[in-house]
C-alpha cells in the first residue's frame, strides 16, 4: 500500500530545520488553543468478547474498564473546555469481527480506533486502518511482525513490542546471574520469532549468557519430552514462549518433575493479569511464584502512577489497574491529546501530531515518551514483578521489583535511555 | 522538636560571596525559609541570615503515613499553611487537611478540612483566604481563614496540583496534571471564568510581580508556559528540555528573572522573562532532585528543596552558583520564604 500521508513536519521541511528548531524552543502556544475542534469527538475501542475463559476474560474486563475510566476522565476534562468527547466500545474477537466493529465505530464518528489483542486481530485492524484512512492504536499485540514486515502507515503501537519485552527479560535475568537459558516454545510462527529474537539479544547484547536448548510443544500435547529436555539441559532459567494457558500447563509439568530452574514466560496480555498470577501459583506453587514482565503494574507508586492506580481502584471497587486497562486508557488519552493539540481529527493531523519527535506523552511512567519514527512503537519502560507465594489480596499478589530501562539517569538523553530495549531503526524492515 | 542541625559543608566561594553580598545578608535577616519534608512529616525552619536550621515543626508523629507537601506563608509571616494528606490518594482520611501553624510557638492554630488529597496551597495577598488544589477529587477550593469555612469549591482538571493567587487578588489559577489544564477562578465573584491548555503534566503556577504574566511548569513536557493574565491565554512556551522535569518556580521580586527547579536534571534554570530565554543553568554542586524552590524578597538568594538528597541547596543569585547546603528532613518537597513575625 502506498503511504499517501504527509511525513512528520521535521522531515517534510528539512530545509527549514533551523527555523523549525527555533519554533520548537518557543512554541507559540496560542496555536495549541486555535486547533481545538468544535465538533463532538469520539474515540472507538474494540475490546475482546468474554468467553468464560478466566484468563481471556480478565483481559476483556481490564480493557473495557480502561475504556470506561478514560471516557469518564477525558469527557470530564473536554466538557470543561466546551467540547463533547466520548469513548465508545464494541466487543469483538477474531480478525473479521474486530474489523467489522471498527467500521461500526467509525460510522458512529470515531476518529481513532484502539484495540487488537492478538496478532491476527491487530494485523487485521492495521490493514483496515491503512485502507480506511483511520488511525489505529494497537493496545494488545506485541508481535514484532506488526512492527516489521506487516507494519502499516496508519498504525501506532502502545503495547510494547516482543523485542522490548524480551530485551527487558534478558537485561534483568542476565544481570541477576542467570547464564544458561532454555526455551520452551510453541509451534507457531510468532513463538519461533520470539525465540530467534531473544537468542539474538543474548548473543549480541548480553554477553555471558547462552542458550542451552529449546523445544517446541503442541497445544495440549504431551510434555514428557519437553520436561526431560529441560531437566537434562542444566538451565538456570527457562523461558516459556507460549500462550498464557500453555505456560500454566508447562509450569505444572516442570514443578511436578522437580525442576529447580527459575521459570518465567512471555508476557502476553493474559499473562499480565492477576488472574494469571494466581493461576500460575496454583499450577506450580514454587515455580509459578517467580518473576514476570509487565507493561504496567497496579502497585507502581511513583511518577503520578500512585494517583492513576488509586483512581482506578476506587472507580472499580478495589480492582487493580492491569496492563490492558492501562494500554486502553493511554490510547484514549493520546487520541484526546491529538485532537486538542494536533489541530484536527483527520488522519493526517492526528498522525502528524502523534508521530512528531517533538510530541511528548505522559503515560504515568515518569518520563516523556515518544513514538519511534521507524516502526510506530511507543517508547516506554517496562516492569518486573514477583508473584507472592502466600499473598491472597489481589492487589498485593505481586510485588514490583524492577524497572527497565531505569528512567532516573540524569545526564543521559531520555530517548536513548528508552531505546535500550526493542529494535532500533537499523533492525527494522518497516517502511512507513 | 528535633535538634537543630546544619551542614558544615562550605565551599570557598562562600566567603567571597558573603563578603560581596554583606549588605544583602543584613536584609536577609528578616526572612525564614520553610521546607516541607514529605517522608519525615515535618517542616524544617531555616534562618536565611545564617543558613542554620533553627527548628523543626512536627506535622505528624507518623512519618511515612502522613505527608506534608505544599505550603504558603501568611503575609505577616506568623503562620504557615501546610497541605497534609496520607499516601493513599483516593481514600479520604482525617489527614486530608490544611493545617495552620504559628511559626513561633510551633502550635497548630487552625485546620481546614480538605478531603481529596490536598497537594498545594496558596494564601491571598490580603491574608484572608487560602486556596488549595485537591488532587484526588479534581477540585480547587477556597477557605476563609478567619472562620475556617469553605468559601467555594470548583471542578478543575484531573489530578489537580498547583495553585496561585494573583498579586491583585483577582484570580486564582489551578493546574491539573493529567489533563494539562489551568482553571481560572474569579476570586471576587467566586466563579470559574476559563479553563485553558498548557504543557504536558503541569505542576506549579506562579504569577509575575506585576501580575500580568503567569508561569506554569510542565513536568513531562519540560516546558514553562507563559500566560497573559489579561486574557488567560498562553502566549509563549519555553522549552527547558525533555528531561528537565520542572516543578516549582521562584519569581525574583527584584528583577525579571524566574528560577525553575529542574527535578530530572538536578539543576536550576534561570530565565530572563523580558526575553523568555534561559540565561543560565545551575548544576554544579546542586542537591539531587530539586523539587521546591524559593527566593528571598531581596532577590539575593535562592533555596531549593532537594528531594533525593534530603537537603537544601543555597544559590547566590550574583554568581548563580551553589554556595551552601543545609540538611533538611526526609524527602524535601517544597520551599517557601516568609518574613519574621513582628517583634520576634
């Protein structure tokens, strides 16, 4: 597909760079107010359908709750400024269904659509977005394919990429002394890609750590051979590159076999929920109470996160704000800011604003974030949590134990700081 | 009361600076610096003539549970008003209040209920009202000091933070972090007249000495919005850098300068408001994460509350250099300067 959108202003007017730089230093702020649209503003969110599966339903509920809170807060604020703003949601699962839902949302006035909680859904929404000329914010799929060969010019990713999660896990575990890594992967392409990426990360960035083996398992299939391979590998860390429910099955099998290695898994949205952490501990009381990576943590207590998490808990009767809720909330916030600061709700205005290197977002992670120009990925730090072996309160079921990259590093450039994780431009095949 | 303490740390520049500014030092004798310590739940009181800690006002015997943050000093210097809350922003507790403390007796002489995590507070120039930003409930509220009654409360943006009253007493500006807004309250008619957008995650607002401008720091945006107070519109945005994380602002009463505490870079940015250009950035020997900042009325000395080093950095405004460091309580958050009460 041909990208007919204008590029960010810094690229389009490169010849005027010095003047532009001066303007960036002293932005005539009146221009901010002049661009505020007067028509009603609608952001559309596609959330998963509840199916009865506790892990999938935890994601569906969290995402829906994030949309509800974002609607409440940003409609409230827009009303102060004399603007009618709302968030409307559709429940849909599967590639065709989410596209149909997105079309309905646009028919109801949405100028941005957020959603996509699997590679298939996000890829379908991204392709639809480019075709329809509607900005799409990916809030649930970390698949690197979406940031590489399947990237689309009208898609931006709030959900961290697989490369970011894997680099963070490598950073944490290698520094903690885990040197021999074994990988249990699925038989699907996404899982194989994750394996290649994490192995490349270990080879190129984390000297001293090595892969001591990998094995593929089929969904619901026999795990005997995989468990035996893990036991014989001598690994001190086992990384499960599997869907959340398969991670639970393998955890239980490894625990039963008496495996002593630390075990963690890829943080799919389902695997970043309290429901998963609880199930993990129940499936494997010892191995399932390990460390997990997450895009957001309800107990994060700095950078204003205390206030955001507290408001969410109060809004939803004590429920912790989990990663899907955070991602949807931020998607709405960024769409809101694009309308208010970007000068319009047409696709060009919204994307030009969101993609501009001078546009900085506050996503309650304590550092101004921007989208990477080469693949549309939101730069951000990630978190490491430890699952409690005994805690029963859902809020304190996990303890926040790490942040990567660490954001308090005065004297370093914040963009370079955040680009310590994920694929840089040289590793990107995306041509936006 | 804690034992009076001050650091012995001095740099060679102190002697020189002291000699050069001997006259100013005499004038400083009339001021007290107050530093709110978020984690030790107390207020450090410093004599600006000597830069010695002269007392510590205890806000609560439960440090780590009760947190003082924003402060304001009455025009006569007799009373400081302190925003007090707990660490759970959403649950209203008895700690959510503004306390008035007689600075000489250290007694709490008044309390104003302020449900919803009051973060910062301002006192009107005539000393009759205080105004607070209530962070958890997205409101700004005014209180009559004499009666203790709440005069009014207004809806503002989400995560209300900073508050200031204009020098002529006409306007109250209240910032909101999550929604990048400033709400303008007409103080006489007790009504909201405007909301407007500023930089990303606005923290603190301060008015210029003549009241024609207001300056709003934006922590994540790394900017200072310059506001024309006749129209309540942003007329210029000064970029301090993405990682500067500006918070409190001190307006020099004697010149066109404002001083901005850059928490992210452990720096103080000096801005000439006649050009809105950064004329100096003070980094050397600064304490870590300066969050609060205040300037003496004679414009000679700036103090920063350094949250990660539990200290106060003392800056001479002639050399624009750090000349002293004073030990504060844990989690130094904000800084205010007041005159010494008459007859004390």
